[in-house]
């Protein structure tokens, strides 16, 4: 993997966490009280995360010209790790939660990241190898 692609991977992975995090802050009052029902909040943030992830994956794969499946695996697992690590150091302390409760409520949804990236990589592989 080229240095430029590694840098892009890490930067976009950070944005895959930051954008939904910043948008989620809009749903809380200054004291930390949620201003919408929790189910609405959770559904909205998952939707924001999926849209953000898809957009950033498109940006990432525009820089890839081969090994699409391998890149899909690498980017998916690295973004999954980036999101978990940032949550462990920032979100879990803000939530005053433990890892198990956090993972069952939020972290589990991050499995969608490698699912989307590997799927995109596989589709690009098929496209390149059938045209």
C-alpha cells in the first residue's frame, strides 16, 4: 500500500468517526440531555454513519487502481479499529458507560464498515475483471 493511500485511509477513517460524532452533538442540550427520543437519535446517527461511510469509501476507492478486495478488507478493518479506538477514548467517557454496554448499543453497528468496504472492493473487482 502506497504512503499516500495509507494517509488517505487514516484521514478518511477519522472523518468516518468525526462527522457522525459532530452531528450527534446537535441532538443534545448543553447539559447532555437528549432532545429527541433515543430510538430517533440512534436511527438518525446510524443513517448519518452509513451515508458518511459510503461517501468516504467512494473517495477512498477513487485512489485505488488494483487489489480492490484487499483494499476493501484493509480499509474496512482499519476504519472499524479507528472508530472503536476513538469511541473508547472519547465517547465512552462522555457517556459514562462501560465497554460492554457501549459495544452492544453503538459499537456493534461499526461492523457495517467492513461489510460496505469489502462489498465495494468486490464489486470493483468484478467490474474491472468483466469489462
